[in-house]
């Protein structure tokens, strides 16, 4: 089925996701108290276009910007604005590009200066949960093994998993089948095979899992007002070990 990509397609997707990774690296250099989220968005848009690609989220269902930027209690789909980052904020930047006909998609939650230890721990655990999910994305496992591993790690740390929004297949479209929930039961769902490309993206809340959408029609926030973190990689299911196409090395180096 066309859920599965050829090696030629995966090579193109690797380039798309490398550009996403480098764009997030550019963003990480600019993140500091006093910069507006709209300025971060402009940096990303310019970098993506300078590299011959198209921002994937701009105009998607009418989304007005290049990045989804979600601060503190905002979970995902935050709209860039004149809001200026301040010391102690956390800021999730979700980036997608279209390059050579294929999409890339990745997200990272950054700290602005020094954040409270309990918030730093939320970021650490959410990123760990992403990698625990990726570990399960190997041939022979089932789709829900990914969400099971993510949920287990989050809940072991007394956090909660957002259920309403999920990861997804990705390729010539930004969102393809299958959906990839960040919770679930082991051994359920699609049997995974080499060449399936997935965007895995846990959204983990410090408090309760409930969320709602703000009046802007985009921004998703936690119902209890507590912090939320979001990390995302685009990966390929492989035999033995998943291949990560995006990367945080440009952020973390
Ligand atoms: Mg994304
Ligand atoms: Mg995604």
C-alpha cells in the first residue's frame, strides 16, 4: 500500500526533515527573553524559503503563520503574535516544510532562560517519552505499542497524555494515515512494516489531560492552566531500530 515509502521517497523525506531540523536550530539561537513569537516565525519563514522550500503550516486550513508557537499552558497550534518571551517561559515550536514534493514535521519545547525545576522535568520526561515511543516503531510491533510506551513513561512521572490530538503518517501530504495516538494498549493496531513513515508527537501535561480550544479557533490550552510540553520527530519504521529523519542536533549542539 502507499502507506509505505520507497527508499527514493525516504531519501527525499530525509532532506525535508533535515531542513526542519535546521530551521528549529535557527529558532533555538534566537530564543531569549524579549523576542516576540512573530519574530521567531519570520526567522523560520525566511530560512525555509531561502532553502527552496515552502512553509507547510502557512495557509494549512487557513493557519496564518509558518510556525505553531505554544507558550506555557498552551499545548499546540499557538499562533505567533507580538507576545515577547520572558525568563521562565517554555515555548513549543512546531515546524513543517514542503520540499521536493515531500513534507517534514518536527517540534521542540524550549526553555527561555531558567525555568522552574518542575517545568524542566516536564520537558525532560516528554522528550524521553518521544524516544521511548520511537523505540517501539520497529517492524513486527503494532502501532499502539508506540502510544503505550509514551503513556507509560508520562504516567509513571505523574503527568498526563493529551488524547484529542495525535501523531500521523506523513509523506506527499502533511497528515496521512495512520493516526498515531500517544496512549493505548500494547499489541493493538496496524502491524508495523519497514518503510512506514510516521510523525510521533507526544503532548504531555504537567496536570490533568483535559484541553480546550481558545476563541482564536487555533490555540489549544490545558483546562487547568498548567504547563504542557510537545516534542515531535518524523521517523521511518525499520527492522530492529527506527530511523529518525528529523533531529534535535542543531538545537542541542
Ligand atoms: Mg508538527
Ligand atoms: Mg505533526
